[in-house]
C-alpha cells in the first residue's frame, strides 16, 4: 500500500501473514495546555495505524520548537502527553528528532503491524455497505474558537475528550463486526475523506445529515463564524462531486470541518453489522453512529435532510 489510493498509511509486507504499517503526522497547538496538546497530537498520529486495521508497535517523536521563546520544561510536558498516549496504546516511544522553528509543532512517526489478509483500506467500499462514524464532528470549529477565545469551557472539554480518545476500540469493533473499508477523518473532514473513499471504491455515498454525530456546541460556534481555513478548502475540493439538495450551508460546513484526531469512517458489510459495532462502541463511551449507506455510483456524495 503506497501513494496510489491516498490511503491512511504505507504498508510493507515482511513475510507470510505479516506487514508493517508506517505513518507520520504532526500538528500545531490546538489547545492551551501543553500536555493535553501532546496527547492529542500523539493520538492523531497513531490513528492512521488503527485505520488500516493494525496495531502500533513503535513511535518516534517529531518536534518543531521555538527554543528562543518557549521553555524546555514546556516541551517536556508536550512529550509527556505523547508518552501518556503511548502507554495507553501499548506502544513504545523510542526517541525522535527536534528542529528549531518559530511555530511549534508536534507529532509522531509510527510503525505498526497488520495481517495483509485482514487489512482495512479506503478502496473496499461496496454497494449495500452501511456507513459508521465513530466520533462526532466539530473539533476544527472548537479549536478555532479556542484560538479566538470564544469557546465555552464545557464545549472545549467535550472536544478534548474526543481528540484524546484512541481509535483502538473503534478499529477492533470494526474488525469484529464486518468492516469492509475504513479511513480516519482528519484534516479533509468527513466529506473530503468520504469522497476519497467513494472515488477509490467507484461508489457513491448517501448521507442523511441528521444522523451524523456532532459535538454539542460546535454548530453554534460554526454559525458565529468559528470555521478553520481548511474547512473552506475542503468544500472547494468536494463541491464538484457533492449534491447538497436542500441541506443548509451550516450543515454542509460541519460535514467539511477540518478535524484533528477524528474518528474512523467505516464501511460495514450490512446495516445489522453497523448497528452491532455502534452498540458496542456506545457502551464504551464512543458517540458513534450509523450515518449513511453506500450505493452504486462513480465517486459522488449525496446529502439528505
């Protein structure tokens, strides 16, 4: 697995029944607390391994740091947040690399393992599949509101809870209940990542917008203009392949919201399989939902009220 389908990670077969999953990601600060940012960035980085159906083994820190203005103690807090995520996920942080940069950035390069016969990809959606989203949308909107000092504490807490929630359980539930395809929803938003899945699978997606979970308070912030620039770019890219019908502009904006450490978008073999996965995830605290279906087509998305 390489660049051809724009999947979440590279995969390299190393022997019978074994393959390595390799990915890298880093982000600028999205919250004020350094350790929490570290946890979010690490959770975001390792998510690509789970999206491929794999398990992480080893990570290396990737750090850009403004040493003139920011202390080493603050950097230690960021790295401690990454270590928190690694310990919770059962993988090892084996070092990393740091450069001097005016704008701080943090993330990880991650190596995982997957069985090639059980690997999830973004190109295996099939007509009749049910779509599942394992986390609510809105982290991009809330992060923008944090930067502008406009987010209420309870909304920030909800967003942090989702951004630090590992996709490990979501991937496990997907595999147990019959996932055919998966991707994680990050910077290109639900519409961007969903469109790429549709195009690579040569199918269409049908999404009733009322069934898509959204962080409570995010819609109100979006209505106030707390929308990241990446969301607008996402809309520009997907618009030629998007039928919005009579869905409101605000609802479409939320679906294109540029996520940080979002959930998995899953194609499940049937509606019953999707319900089983969602039921399991809700019992563990995930705000997962069945939110659409896959139909015959050629890479389009239809939104329904």
